[in-house]
C-alpha cells in the first residue's frame, strides 16, 4: 500500500529505508525483513528484463537480525496443555481449535496444514494422511502415517461436524479454520493454564524434539515433518 501505485523507476533507496523503518516502528521487524526480500527479488527480476536500470534495494541491509526459535514443550508442559484443552472452562477456545492443536502435536504438521485439511486427504482405514502438493510448503505431496492418538483426534473432530468436507471447520461447519484463528485462541488458552508462551508452530518443534529424545533418526524426523530431503 505504501509503494504500490508508484512507478518502479521512481522508487529510491531513501523510500525503501523509510518503508522498512515504518514497519519496524510498528513492532514488526521480521516482517520488514520479508518486505525487503520481496522488493529486492522484484527489482532483480525487473533488471534482468531491462525494465529498470537500478535497484533501490542495493546496499540496504536487513532491518533486524533473526534468531532461530528454540521453544518446545517439556513433557510436563505437554501434559498440562492437553489436560487444559479438555477443560470446559476454556469457553473462548472452540472445540475445533482444540482438535486442531492436538492434531498438530500428534503429527508435527504446520498450523496451516492442519487448519486446511479435508477428509479427502485421509485414508483412515490405512491410517495415512496424504497432504497434496498444492498445500505442501515443499511443493511435493507428503504422506504421513497416523498414530492411534492422531486417529482418535480425527474421530472426535468428525463427530463434531459429521457432514463437513473439512476436518477442522469454523462454527459454520463448512469453511476451514485459519491458522490465525488457531494461534489467537491458543494465546487465550495459555493464559488460563499458566504455561510459558509458545506458538502453534512450536507444537511442531515439540513433536520433532520428543521424537529425537525417543531415539528416532534425523532422517525419520525430517520425513515426518515433510522436509525436502536432497537426493
């Protein structure tokens, strides 16, 4: 919205810096990094096509240094979290969101992958979930075996909305949850359970961490998480 109506050649380095400074000032420094990356890629493409001669992103450094997140839930935190999701006092956390959060922990999937899951993706008899390439971050279909824990979660979710085509629908029973809704309701759940802050994505890291503690190899864990493996 800031630069969208400008001519590409009219944008200068000071304009890019001002844009990034404004994003940082509103408390979104990582988002500023992403905006710079998109601008830089756009201008590099335009230069390669001889649509512009110079990039206003040249010599503009990333606004913030990013640190890899390391948060994962301990065994005690997982126990308290799952017990908390069964508590009827969490009136502001929908049953569908509770199922989606449990499912993320059970499978190690990304929040958006769980939120957008449809029943067509599941073969419950064979106990596998095939995430189509169109919904996979790697662009490749991902088939994941489902544990008894994951199957029970899906069974509970299906009983809640038996006629829905999506596994974790909104209150209307037809449209899928959004990852944003899951994250927002999770923050409310944590306040009730007095558990240190974590995000829905940290459930994925928790799954991977505890798989490693059980002695599973990095290759197996990467396959569970759906990472693209070289070769």
